[in-house]
């Protein structure tokens, strides 16, 4: 929903709760990189400055350090916004779905693309609170359509599942190629 | 003319026609669903297009890029939620028109203004091609370096209100490009980790920042399902009204072309300038923001003129101006088609084929929209968390099919969480992507440019290099001037909107 009250608001990005926390993390990360620059880059003898392998990492880390320090200062001097820790909590809650994604990634080579995608789609729908057969059926159907389009038709590189080795010979090669 | 027909011939294939149709219609549907957007769709489809011919893959991606903004106007007008980020301004006048029972009129004006802008942008591109073919060869290493530097500076300064954060993120993008082994096998920023030796793949980063972050965001937020009302009556008849506002549409398209050509600027600046112009020259300026047709037309014509114009720096100089063209650049590279000055000399038929494909996609889209608006209102009713699940499953194909690497997926997940944090903070993602791409270009071009430079001023002793250097200085000075003006006219803290902006979460 658009909540900007003026045209200027629509094009300008104002601070949100969590900005200070983010700016502190950025400064710490930039300083960590800055302290490690010497050890992590190479200065080659008899080579001009702009051709040095270390030149661009120095430029990048310097930009990060200066800008994140300025961002931190602007956050510190700005009035405090309520809801900082709720916002950080929201960021952390999203990590759960990164975990779901990684479980999906690890399971595909074992169970195969088609079975894993169908199980994953339905399981995630249940986790999201959909109990209705219409949604669960749609999720399973969607999973099948995705596999057919990408693996069977477009032949994208997704390996066959280890479980397919248990299938009879005729079916095995069919599943390994198409699902 | 012979080259033009050679370009037409390139398109006369069933697979190109199919890609164009899928891209155009798919782009409208994707654009119409709030929470997806062209960037997410292109990021997901990118690896799948690598196995296709360059003309097929690029036609499909161009179709999505050019048509998503048409679709994005639909929810912007009907439910006050922009389908894509650049349709945010459309809500300003589109939704008030819907509230007073003029939904069909608003949609028809948006579609026809989009078509006007789209075709105007492509015609400009076609007429500019001979000029580009003449000028582009004068861009040597130092000119391309300066153009890329200008792009980085503009993308940072364009994020008004968050310039420091945007600068830090652009620096982070440049850093990501440097990680790994350089051309002479020196380790850079690898921290003795073998998984960092190969560096960060642009597609993995883009998929994480755009697609996975959007999936995580939708999955973590509360569920909601838009419920737009169907639109009655003939769309075609209502579209004729656009002719009354052809001046505004043409000027807005002109702003779109101008801003689209400049790397790092894009749709938002074009819209801002068009909208300001339309309001200033209107007989009823007070109606703006309250359902003014000219406001709606200014917004839609400007943003649809940008995709064609954004192809100019990409094709002529190999410099992407924003995230979507940066993604397309990787398709060129994968197929060993190197955009830049040589492209106009050696593969002009290919360039013409892309232009014709863009015209065709606009025609396909407008015909599709005339007949399918009510069908689209049903598609956009998908609940947001279900949509998150859909994006997550599709993102897997994008990341995993690249190299079947679990590490790539883990990196993409990490960038997904980072993208979510940035979106929640109203901070931009584009500087990271452009920093990564332009950082690579700048490193190579600066190294080769400096071979012939003895004194610092030698760097700008050629006319184009001097113009670009002056532009860089002017842009910075103008920004400082704007900052001073804004500081004097700043809003009080209580008046500032600290809510999450929908226009800034894509």
C-alpha cells in the first residue's frame, strides 16, 4: 500500500526502525575488512598503482568504511525510532525460510527433483498455515508443472535423485532424464 | 536496409516467436502480481536462457522487462498496490480514479500511455542507432571507465535520503567483484576459504538479492490476498482518450528516453520530472494526486520509455544502467556476444532484431491487455505467503541449475537474507549489483587506459572523456546544491513517513 503523503515522499527513502543496528553492523564489517586488507591482498613489485591486484579491494573497502561511518553518524544524531528490536526479530525470523530452502537443496540429489519439490511445496504450505485442500493441491500441482517445464522440457541441469537407482531399469533412465 | 531485413530474418523462427510471446504475456502477468516484478522473474529465468540461442533468450528477457510495467499498472490502479516498483506513482492518480468509479478509464489510459511510451522509446533507439554507430567507436578505455564511474556515482546519488547507505552498498558491490583469484592468480579477500577462491557469481548474488529476498519477505510477513473488483466495458474504446493528452505523453516519454539512457538514473527520475512537468503545465494542477488523467499518463509513459533507452548504454558501450540490464549483460557474455562499440559494426542485424522484437512485444502486450484485464484481476488474488512459496521453488531452479552447487545456494540464501534486511530498511539493492558489474568494467578499463596516460590531465584530453569528467563534477556539485536546498526546506520529524514503502521493496 502506498502511504507517501507528498510527491517528494514517494521518491525519498526515509529511515526505518533497525537503521542504527544495521549501520553498526556495517561499520564493524567494514573495519574487519579494512584490518584484513593487508593480509588478504597482494602488492606486486614493479607494477603501477592502478594495475595492482590490491587497488580495487582498497577502493571498495575504503568506500564501505567511509560511507558506513557517515551512515552511522547520521543514524546516531537522528531521533530514535520505536520498534528496533521487533524489526531485528523480523530479520531473524526470515532465517527459518533460508533453512527451509537449504533443506530443499540438500534433499533434491537424494530424493529426486520431482518428489522433493512436491513434498517441499506441500510441507511449506502446511507450515505457512494453509490447511485447505485447494491450496495443498495447488501447491502439489504447481510443483509438478515447475519440474515438467524446467527439467522435462527445458532440460535445466538438475541431477537425478539417488533414490531413482532403486527403480526398474526402464523407469530409472526415464526418471533420471525427465524428473 | 539490407541489414534491417537480416534482422527481421533473425526473428522469423518459431522459437523466437514463442519466446517473444511467453516473455510478453508472462511479463504482464508477473508485473500484475504484487510481490514478483520483472527483476525476480528475470533473475529466476536467467540460467534457463543460457542454453538457448542469444536472440531467443534475450527476446524472452526483453519481453518480461518491457511488459511487466504494463501489468504493474493494474494492481496500482485497482487496489492501490503497485505491481512493480516503478508503478508506485501510478497509484497516485490511478487509485483515486478507481474510487470514483473510473477504473476502466484509468486502466485504458495507463495501457495506452504505456504503449505510447514504449513505442516512442524504441523509435528513439532506432533513430539514434546511426548516431550510436558513429559515436560508440570513439569510446576507448578511459571513456568507458568514466561512463561506468558516472553510472556508479549517479546510482548512489539517485537514492535520495539514503546516499550514505547506497554508497556503502556500491562499495560492497565492488568488493564482491574483487573477491577470488585475479587475472594473475593473486588471491584477493579469500580469507583462505576455498569456496571464496572462485569469487561471487553475479547470478547467484542477483538471485539471492532479488528473488530469494522477496520469497523470504513474503513468507515472513502476514498473509494477505488482494481482492480487486472486475472491470466492466470495452477497454479499446476508452483508450482513444489518450489522444487528448498526447503532449504530456510525448514529453513524459522523452524524459523516459533521456533518463533511461543515463546509467544509474532510470524510471524514478524520469517519472518525477514528467509528473512535475505535467502538473506545472496542467489547467487543473490541484487535481494531481486526486485522480488527474495527465498524472497517470505522465507516470506510465515515462516508465515504459525507459527499457528501450536503457538498452542504449548496454548495446553501445556494454555498460548496464540498472539491475535488469546488468542481468541481461550476463546473457550476452555467456554467448560470447560482447556488447560495445564493435557490436554496431559487426552484428547490426542482431541489434535491429532486438529493436523489432521490442516493437512486437508492445503490440502483443496491448492486444493481450485489451482482452484479458479481468482474467488478470483473478490472478493477482494469490495470497502473498503462497506466492512466497512459489518464488522459493522457482529460485531453486535458478541457483541450483547453474553449477549444481550447494554452496551457491547457501551464498544465495545469505544474500536473500541481506536483501530482505535492505528492503525492510527502505535501502536500495541496485547499488550492490551495479557495483559488482561496473566495478569489473572499471578495473579492466582503468588498467588499460592508464598505459597511455603520463600526466593526470592526459586522462581527459579527448573530447568525450573531458565531457564525461565535467559531467561527473557537475553531478556532484548539483547534488550538494540540492542537499542545501532540501536542508532548508526539510520536513519536521513528525511529518516524515517512516513506514515501509512498497515501491522500495522490489
